[in-house]
């Protein structure tokens, strides 16, 4: 499982939410990758990103994307983590 976190250096909510997501990933055995949109050159993902923070979760063949901040319970639901 891998969660990629797309943000920008100027985004306040991104700065606040990143440590929450990183700790969530650590607690649940999910690989955490943080990328700054100013440095991303991936032509496949960039058109999908309309707002930041943007999250892409990959588990096997399943890929989910969402944008914005969320609670821990919403993160669990997004990543399909059973409580």
C-alpha cells in the first residue's frame, strides 16, 4: 500500500495536514510519499489535480484519489482501513 501526498510549499492546509497523514501511514503500515507540485513532472497525474492537498492511494490494482483535508476516520475510510 502506498499513499502519495501532493502539496505545495505555499499551501497552509497542506503544511498542517501532512504530519497527520504521515503519522496515519506510519501507524497503518502504508508507504508515505510526499511530493511538491512545483517539482512534479508526471503528465498523467497533473491533469487530475484540481486542488491541494491531493492524495493518491494505491493498494494492489485499486487506486483512489481525493483532495482536501480530512479526519483520521475519513482517512481510514478512504484507505479502506478496518477499525
